[in-house]
C-alpha cells in the first residue's frame, strides 16, 4: 500500500535532509506506529503520502513514494485526497471554514459528493469522535481538544483507504484519546484501512500495532519490528539514547525484571510479575506522598463565573485558592473550562469585579501591564504569542518593554537561547522553526521575564522525551526557588512525576483540589473528569487487591525505590 524507495527530502533553506535514504513498506490494512526524536522527519514522512511533498511544500525530493501504486510525485494533493487522509498535529493548520459541520463537509464538497451522501457522512464522522452536540458551533469557540476532534472527523468523513495521523491525540483528554484509538481499532477490524501514525505516548497501542518504526535524528530507520521485539530492553536502550518516549509498561517491566517476552499491556506485565509483587510487604509509611506548600494563596477565586459573548457559559461559581509556591496541575476533559480559567488569571480575559484576586488585588481593576509584571502565560498554540521577527528579539521583547538595560538583555537572551537549544536559530523568524522548537521558544520567552506566577497551557505538546524532561526539570527548579506554577495538561504521567497538587475541572466546575496522591486514589473523580491514571498507578491499584497497605506509587522511579531493597546484590 505504501512504498518509500530511497527517499531523501530537504526543505528549502535547510542545511541537512529531513529524511535520508528512507526505505519503508507498509502493507494494506497494516497499522504502523512511527516514533522518533524531534526533528527526525516523522511529520515529513506523513506529508509525503498525500502530495504536500513535493507539490505544496518547497524542497528537494529524491527517491520514489507510491501509495496504492500511485507515484506521489505525479499526482497532486487533490488527486490523493480520496486515497489518503492526513490529520495534522496542529488542527488549526487544516481548518478552512468557520463552523463545525462545514469543516467536516469541506473535503466531500470539493470532491462533488451529493448532499444526500455528504450530510449522513458528516453526522456519522461527528458521532465517531463524540461531537454531535457541537453541530452549529463556531470553530474558534472550541477548546484545543474539540478542534482536534473536528480535524479527525473531517478526515474520517472522506472514508480514505490510508489514514496518516500526526500526533492525533495530543490535544485530547485521556478518555477521548482512549476512545479515539478504540475507534481506530474498530476501523482496522472492519478491514480496508491502512493506518500509519506518529505518536509520542503509545502504551495503549502496543497490543494493536503491527510494527513500530523508529527514526533517528538524521531521518533514517533504526528499528522496524513488532512492538514486543522493540520492547526488549536492548532495543529500549536505543529509544532512550534517541530521546524517544519509552512506553511506561516497558519502564515498569525493566524495574520488575520482566524482559522476554516484552509485555504489551498492563495485564501481561501483572501476570509476568505477580509473584514478585505478592512477595512485597510494604508498610503504609512507604507511600511517598506530597503535601501542599502551606503558604498564603497567590490567586484566589470567589464565585467566579464567565460567559463568552456568544452566550457560552464556561465557568460556574468557582471558588479556588492557588497557594504561593505551589506546583499545581489543572486537568479535566476537553471543554471543561481549564483554558478559560487560566486566561482569566493571566488577564487575557477580564473577570467580573470581586471574583478573582492576584496577591490580594482585584484582577478586574488591574491593567495588562500590572498583571504582566507578575503573571507569565504560555499559550497552547505557541504562534499565538509571537510578536517579533527573530528569535533574539522575541526573547528580548519582555525585557526591553520593562526598560532593562541592553547589556543585561543581551546576556539574558544568549543564556536562554543556549539553555533551550535555540542558539543556532537566533536570527531566524519564529515561524521558520519546527513545531517543537516553537514550543520551546514560547516557554523561554515567558520564563525570561521571571514571573511570580507562571501559567503553561500544554507546554510539552510536540516535544520529545529529552526536550520535555529538560523543560519540566527546569520548571521544577523554578518552583523550588519560589515561582508558583500552574500547568494545564492532559499528560497524567507528567502530573504524577512533577506536580504537587491538582485542580480537576468538569463542565466549568471544580470537582477536586488537593494533593496528587489523593487524586489518583479517587476513581470517582477520575471517571467524572475523563482522566486515566498512569500505568504505574494502575499497577499499584492492582497490588492493593491483596495488600491494602500497598502504597500508591505514581512513577516507575517510585516503584524502583520500593523494590531496590529486595534485589540481590550485583555480582562483583
């Protein structure tokens, strides 16, 4: 179905190829997952399938790409549209209409489908992604996750033979992501669909994917085999060396001494390791736990409600305190009101008077300059906050408007360019960067001003493991030095590893606010907010079935710490 024969592609202006002598075959009805570090050519590979490369994206293509026998170099994008459906990593990059149903119908209209066929397909596609309640809604009023669902529906409505998915669940809440991959399983089971997907977190796909294809930094294939073979610890070491996200089931397998065969699911891991787990008898004190900062609130909300101009009520009488010095996660299903609440705190939206306070002052009465002196806000879409034409000036902007002397500005900018690995691009325009580099720039541009409260909306989207870990470690250091951090994320593994307290939202209300360990011990809250615990937590809950004192362990490293005393000493 898909054939790459010695494909090399170099973008215009680039000094190195994005793909290098790529040779890859994907059979009809096969499900292939593509992994790799940032800049390894994953998105480039997908853009070759529907004709964006070479017909729309400037660059030099060598080699041959065919899909169902069609040479992509000789078939334009419109000719490939019925055959290949491509879902972009950023849903806004593919939107062309204003309303939900018009966006889903757009591709069918361009292929001249009659209305009698078109509208049943539109409704079916929206049902598949759980968005029929958004018929008639404007796209610019949707949350990031809802926009991603619309992008998925617009492709599914075309009934393509090949689905090319570029991080399709990155903006989705955990339950929606689980449901989406369930849909892909059902489509695959009915036959007639070849699926090639780029994903960062692939734990729940290991038992359904036929192959994992791993690219290195040079855009070449370094591993191409069934997931269970990639999961052997010798190959996992290759993933770690590349900076690729390693499925947590394999991280836990390494800790528990399970290797061959490599488990693909929590059930398989539990079955392989249950004897060792049953032999552990920890005391209740073994649970590490995390407490709040115990300091006065920096942000205080009292009966805070917010309604958009179109009548959509996003928040309902929220009462909430964010403590000074806390590292807090704001989590919940798509459309729960998380971004609205964050934008009110950052002054992007204006709250009703007397409902939201920053350091004791009513936010409704503060000017944007007064708020910006204390609050830094990193947008979910990095391009929404860029104001300069070079990376250097983007980082310098907030310092210059505060009147910082130029020598200090230059020193700080060079420091942050190096810290975030952007020093080779300081003269480039922000829009010339890759998606992951734009993400890093947007974070650096806010951090450089040293805000008292730092709000980040999905800051690790599009980042590989190396970049995401470096960013989160930097945030942890900032927090330890006194910066209050509010993190909006769907990545519950990041919450488990870095966050102290969590605020859980659903339908504009706060369902829970407390320590992270308490959240993961509340299945009722997780279910109501469409959250799924990380595998390390799920394994702990399994172990509690025979030992009520078993601690709630949130990460693979906490499991490692618990099991370390039971391991035999290393041989000399």
